[in-house]
C-alpha cells in the first residue's frame, strides 16, 4: 500500500470517529429530548432524554405514534399537533399525557427534513415553569380581585412619585379615572394649592422613607361637604413600588363627634344639677332681701339700681332654669298640636320685642297642615330660642320670614325661620348646638343646645343654612306621627344635624 493511500484511509477513519463523537454528543447525550418521526407520525428514533421525559423504554417508545401521547381531552392540543405535518417548521407548547397518566407541559421545536422524509422534534419539559407561571397568574388574579374590589382606596406608585395603578375606590375618592391617573404624579391627586396640605404630604414622604410606613389625615372638600381620609403608606412593597391605602373616615369622625357631644352633654347635665342646687338657695335669699330693702328705701334715686339688680337676678334664674332642662328628664306629655298655633302664640310673645328693634315678622303657613304629635310647650321653647336669636342678630332692624309646610312624601312638617343678620361662617355652623358654644357676646349657648335636644327627642332634626352678610335660616323638621316615623325609618333618634355651606348648598 502506498503512502498516499495509507494517509487517505487514516484521515477517513479520523473523520468517521469525529462524526461518531459528534453524533453521540448532539443526539445520544443531549440534555433535551430529540425524537425522529415519519410522515405518519410513527416514532423512528429517540435519545435517552426523550425516553426519560415520556417515561418509556426504547422498545416501548419506538414504533408508537407521537400523537398517542398528546392529551386529547384538550381539543386545542390536537389541532396544533395536526398542523405539524403541514408546515416545515414549528415552535409550540402542548400538554402531553404519559403512559402512567401524568400530564406534562412540553415545549418543542419541530422541523421537517425533506431530503430524508422525516421530522426531527426537540422537546423540553416546562411543567415546572408552567406551574410557576400559573401560580403567578393565580396570585396576580387574587391580588387584582382584592385590589379592584377593596372598599378602601389603593394606589401603587414608585419612588419617582408616579402612579403605577389605582383601584376604583381611590379613583372615586379623588374624582378621576384609572386611565387619567396612571403615569401622573401622586401629589396631583390632592388637587390643592393649600400650603399646609403640601407640607403634610412632604412630611408623609419623609416619614415613609425613614420608617418604611407612614400615615396622616387628609381633608378634602367634595360635593359641598368636607371629607376626611386616613392615608397609610407602605414603602418598598416590592422593588421600587409603594402602596398607599386611603380610607374614608368621614362617618367615623361624625360618630365620634356625636359621642363627644353626648358625653359633654352628660357632664353638663351633672354639673347643672349641682349648680342649680347650690345657686338657687342663696338666690332665694338674695331676692327676698332685695325686695325688703327696696320696700324700706323710698328714694327714687335708688330705683335704677334696684331695677338693674332685679333684672340681672332674673337673668341668672333663667340660666338656672335652662340648666335644669339639661340636668334631668322633663315630665312631658305628647299630644297632637297644630304647629301653626304654637308659632302664632310664640310670635305674640315676641312681637313687642321685635317692634322695639324695628324688626318685621312675616309668616306663610300652608293650609291643611296635619297636627304634629309633640309636647307643645317644648316646641314653643324651641321657636322662642331661635326667633329671639334672629331678633338679636339684627340690632339695626330687618325682617324675619317664617314658613311652615308639609312634606307629605317624608311625613314631615317643615318650619323655616330666616333672618337678615350677618350670617354664620361654615366652620361655626358645624359647632351650633354644642354646650356653651355661641356667636353672641353675652350668650351662653344653652338655648340652641336645648333646642337641638328637644327636636332630637321628638325624632326630628334641624338643618342650618347660612350665607355670610346675607342671613341665616333654621329648618326644623318634625314627624307628624312618631310611631309611623319609627316604623318607616324616617325619624331616627340621634340623627346628625345636616348643615349647608356658605353658598346655601
């Protein structure tokens, strides 16, 4: 054998060994499953990785059809697999059923080798990844349901202060849509130029960065009323993601305010009982000795002093009487009364005082008003208190308009008393009826407090409408029949008094 021929055979042997090594590396020892199958779907050859995935021996696997392993209960699987014979190359992910009944998600790449007339498909088991993705999808769906369905407002935002997501409750609180809010700065939700609000927000951000959590109270004017929101933030909920929860606590604050007023009223009642007892005895002695002294001294020059002393003693006695109304339940008897008659009697008592202050009282009463089940003297006291206040806020004269009508659909008799005084600012309207709160220089605040208490005990309520420099209107609502009111839920004891803003809304 010649040298050239020997060298040629040696090179051919080396190439064959290289091909065999390459075949072993690429096919037999590959980590991914490789399966060869013909046009009929019959399996021709498979590597060890394929046998492990399909959990078969070579004898069990070769000769079967690949379609035998496709999970047929899922129609979409079958349709996708059938298309493999119709296209030269494909990349899919299907659900396969193993001989032991186990289901596996397999991702595969398939290519048709036309020269050899067979398909080569490379499989990879992605069941773990699929389960993880499914778990993530389920988790995201649960989060989305909680996020979207929460009655509290929720806002997701990053440290660039941009809103990433906002739920419907928060969008409703701030009167914006989700689409409009996403991508905008979170401070834009505040929609205010109030310097204090901006400072509170910056303090909130600083506390959040320092402690990881922060909260503060945000006040907003919405729909002609003041809303109170409790804002709590959690920093770095995920990477560069923060969560802010907004809770509407307006009703809770109103309830706390009612409880505070109730507690104050109870304390005032206890104090009133002691004050009335301690003051009435020396008052009786003072009045008796003043009368004796007045009778023994005939000089006209001292009459002015006696008149002032007597007047002030009468004022003190009136205040004590008001205290006693608060101190103990009154022995009252409810009967049917015509509110128009009670109002006419009240005007008759106060008409002289009104004329002295150059005040005209005009009345408009609807015909056919039903009687109100009430304690007539107490309702008269309410009318006296409110009309006297109206007279006193117009020292230069004016007009008081009184109207009584029947709101049949609600079963309420509505009495309105309007003056032309200076009006009451919004922040003071909310405090009307509180113990010792008054807008008058010499007032005690007991008159309105007693009036609110009486109307509340009658299952009614009072609304106040005022506009600065234009006047104030007190609206008094009384149920026609208490029993019917209780059954229908129109007249709830302790119903909070509704107020109007400075625009009368």
